[in-house]
């Protein structure tokens, strides 16, 4: 039997690749971003276009680090809550 921790360790679960939760609002924003890309592709020189794409890549990399930090914090918070539940006794004791 495979556990969640085992699946995470062996790379069978990839939380950052979970993409089936895209909302209509997010899809609309993605469409707007693509429209802006097309606009700037027609206005910028090829060199400036490359620089813009590089900057977007840097933003994406930075955001990825933020997402990883947030995921880790959430995981630790969940684990701390579980530890508290198991060490503090039942809620009937309150």
C-alpha cells in the first residue's frame, strides 16, 4: 500500500503541477496576458521582446519560490495542528 508521504518522496505526487482547478476568472486573466503578449510582440523590437520575456521568466521564477514557501508553511501548519490534536487529548476535555 502506498502512503501519501511515500508518493511525495518518490515523486508520484507533484502539488505544483496540479492544474485542474483553473477557474473561469483565472482563464480570463490568462487570455488577457496572451493578448498583451501579442500586442507587445508587434510593438517591441526583437531584442526588447526577448528582454521582456526574460523579465517574465524571472517573475515566474520568483513566484515559484513564493509558492513553494507557502506550500511548506501550510504543510507545517497542518502538521502542527495534527500534533496538537493528538497531544492535547479530546475536545470533550475542554
